[in-house]
């Protein structure tokens, strides 16, 4: 097995963390009101329009839409971005810690 470069592992972990954060947002939004976390698909909180696949990409979708629905321009809560970023940072930090650099300086030098 070919070892992956450490930055790739950290980036992959951060991407996985962002995806997990996106799912956590679904849970946070739907469970208190008794809705399913599986159906219906993600939709605008204002007009109810089903989101396109690219609008569901964690962090990037929020930034591309500037925090608003593409159709009705209703605001999408900043909580979505914060939860996704926090999960990405936590997963990336865990990967960084678990991939073996003794110091931050060593990690920057050796990748």
C-alpha cells in the first residue's frame, strides 16, 4: 500500500468532517420538530424549493449562495456554515494529531 501524503490525509479528514457537519445540521433542524432526517431532501427554509446538488456541498454551497436561497433570497442561517466549519476543523485537527508529526514546525517542513 502506498502511503498518502500527510496534507492529503488531513484535507480528506476535513472534507469528511464538513460532510458530517452538514448531516448534523439536518439532525439539528429536523429532529426537534419530529421530521425525518432522510426525507424530504434538503430544501429552502423560506420557499421550500428542493436544493440542487451543488447547493448541498458543505461550506462551498453556503459561500456560493452567500447565505441566501437562490430562488427567494431568504436567508440561510449562519449556523449551517459554523457547524460545517467546526466539524471540518475538528476532523482535520484530529487527522493532523494522529498522523505523527511531533511538532507543528516538523509538520510544515515535512508535510
